[in-house]
């Protein structure tokens, strides 16, 4: 269910599908060396996977807090980069389930801080799904690049994620650029986020 108005909303089903794709790809490489760099990042695959869990869980904490002035000053501890790949994978699945549950519990008129830069901004529940989804899709790719496993999310999912986040401020971050109307939505997301693409 999406509270975001528009046919191109990134939904609970999209987040679930993206999580399943990530879990499947990471699980296929669980026996590989996760201490190697994650794609073009300086972080290791393990560091990046741990960060990915954080970026999926954090929006759930933000929304559940109902704070409209700042992020909450507490969080939930995630396994960290020293955890085994199987633990990181389980933590990602758990974080996604928590976010889905928190979004489902919130009425459409609930607001909470979704980001603080370049200024504090509040949004409704449906925007917390793509907030996690964008981080998940990009870092899933980074980890898969480092581990040498394919990761190509479906076109429709990528298109909804791109359209839902098109006006968001991260696209103006250093090294990033606004998405275009490239028919290849996944390639466009990679390019816009400063990654080399496919």
C-alpha cells in the first residue's frame, strides 16, 4: 500500500522485491572475501553491507519516532562490519521487515524528519520506503561489484524508484547529478549517483 500520490510510487512490494534480490545475490557470494572494496567505494564489502543495513533501518527509526524537528538521538545497534556475511544478510532482511511494519502502522497524515541536509525536511510514511530503497539498491550494487556477482534490478522497480525520488536533494550532492529520462532507468540511477554504470 502506498500513501504517495502517483502511479510511479516506490512501494512496500518494491522494497520487499529489492531486499529479496539483494539477499539472493549476497547469499550467492557468502563464501567470498568480503574484505575487498565494494565496487568503486573505498569501503569493504562488509563495511558497505553493514552500512546498508543501517540505511534501511534508520528510516524506520525516524518515522517511528514521529519527530519533526530532528533525527532521534538514539538508534538500534546493527551487526557492524565484523559480522559474518550470513549475519549481515539476516540483518538486512530484518531491517526491511521493520521498515515495512513501521510504514504500515503509520497513518497517511503522520510526518517525521526524513533528512537533515541541506535542511531538515519532514515527509509522510510512503517516502520512507524509497529513502531506504535508494540506499539499498546502490549499495547492493556496490557490494555485488566487489564480490563479482551480477546485480540487475528490474526496470519497473528502478523506474518507480527514480521517479519517486526525482526531486530529492541528494541528487544535488557532490559527485551526483539529477536523473534523466533515459529509458534505461537502472543505468540512469547508477550514472546519477556517480557510479560507472553497466
